[in-house]
């Protein structure tokens, strides 16, 4: 009976509770509205930027004097308040560039373009896109304006790294490979762009030096960008010679002995990136190679195997990376010592291949002067 009495008391208490008071200004029984947070559209300066740029570019007078100059200055200030411009605004870059050539005295559109490039994301960056387009045009034997391309690279902002990668993939890499035909226009553009990428640390020194050695007089400026310091060097014997079984005779310091060179490596070694008669591998790689000394009977050449960034040059078998293969020495094979000293040192050398130019060449002795 006590339990029943307690249950009755609880039911009475619950059924006689007063409903909660309605919110101020709301009638009793009105449900509270669900609050919806609007999406973040970024700063107001970013939201209206594309329209402002579009209006400026549609002006018929084409100048920036008077009220037009004030409009350009206002647009520049608005851009300054937009940390990351939208893609539509960034797409106005080519039109701005055409309105303000580097040779013009009117700097307002060019200043606006510079700020736009320095703020646009890499995927939308008009200056980065201009560099890529110039590289493609030069590869097709076109003549893109070198000064304009250099300016675009210098102002590429967050797209600088991607632009330098394109320079390495489309120009510096091919320039560092034996047998690759590189158009003079592309080499000229490479010489114009490479200093900016080197100065900002966006171009691997090993790849740059390999291109400088391969191109030599065709692109002399590349050799002036080398920043490798002086290193103590000495003759270094190969760790992994591949080729004839008596290959060791080319490194035994006996000038009378030697090894007859076949025209190519055995088929079992095909695809290693060394298509010569003899491959001299180094593990770990040679960090610095200063020169080569060759004594042979018959002409031939030496080709280095230099590590390269992903996607640049030849692909290693088995997905082990990429490399370039500049020709670093051509010897006449007079039977006397011949010295080959590249214009700049080679860096990150994994191997050196020996390639005879005709059957019957005998390699008497080979010294590779470098440092690990």
C-alpha cells in the first residue's frame, strides 16, 4: 500500500508542473527556429574582386589616368585585403598582362598583376601558368618573350615551386640527357629562368650541373650557376663493375693491361640505364666528380648516371627513381693518357658507362677523380 501511495504522489507532481515560459516576444507553444550557419564565403574583398577586375578590364579608354587611375588603385587596395583570391579573379591575369606590357610606363595594372600572382593558389596562379606556357611554346620552336617569362617566375609566389618543377621536367632534364634534342629557344629560356630557381633552392644542383656539362657551349650560363664548393678529390675505384669478366684490368694501375670493350652490355644488364660496354657502379654514390683520365686504343665516350627528381629524365627499372645521363667525356684513344675535365663538377653520380665508338676498342686504364 505504501508503494501505491508513492506512485500516486509522483504522478500528481508531474501532471501539475507549469510549462516553461516562452521566450520573449514568442507566443506560448511556438517552437524555437533552427539556426542555420551560412557558409564562409571569405572576406568581402575576395567575394567582389572578380567583378571589380572585370569592370576595369572592360574600360574602353585603356588608360589609367584620372578617375581610371583611382579605380586601379582602389582595386589594388581591395586585392590587398584578399589573402587568397578566387579562381575567377586569378583567371584575369593574362588580360592584365596584355594591358600592361613590361615596356610600358604605366605601372598600375602590372602592380596589380604582381600582387595577384603573389596571392593566387598554385593551381590558379596566372604567373605560374605563364611560365608553363612559355616552356611549351619554346619546346615547339616558338619564341616566348624571355623578359616576360622571367618576370612571371619571379612573381609566381606560391606557384614558384611548381613552376621550377616544370622547368626541370620540360627543359633542364632533357638538356642533361644524351641524345635528347633540345631546341635553342628552350635553352635560351632555360638560361633566363634557371637563376631564379637556383637562388630560391628550387632546382637540384646535380640536375643543373648535368645539364651544364651536356650542353656546354650551347648554354654557357648554366655553368655559372654552380654553387658547389671545392672538395678534396682522389681516384675512386668502382664498387660494382658490370661488363667483361676482366674489367678489373682497366683499374689495376697497370697501363700495359687492358680490357677489350664489346659494343654493348650483355642482354642480362639491359634496361639499367647504361647502354655501354662497361658500367662502373658506385654505392654509395659519388657526391662529387671533378675529372676523368682515360688511356685507350680507339675512340669512345663516358656517360654519367646522375640522380634526378621524380618525373625527370629516364625512369629506373623497377620504379627505383629517375636519372639523367650526360656525356661527360669523349676520348680519341691514341694510347696515351687523355684528361676530361667538365666545366662544372658532377654531383650524385651513381655510375659511369664506357661506350666505344667502334669494335675492337681496348680500355687500358680509367681513373675517375672525385669524392664520396
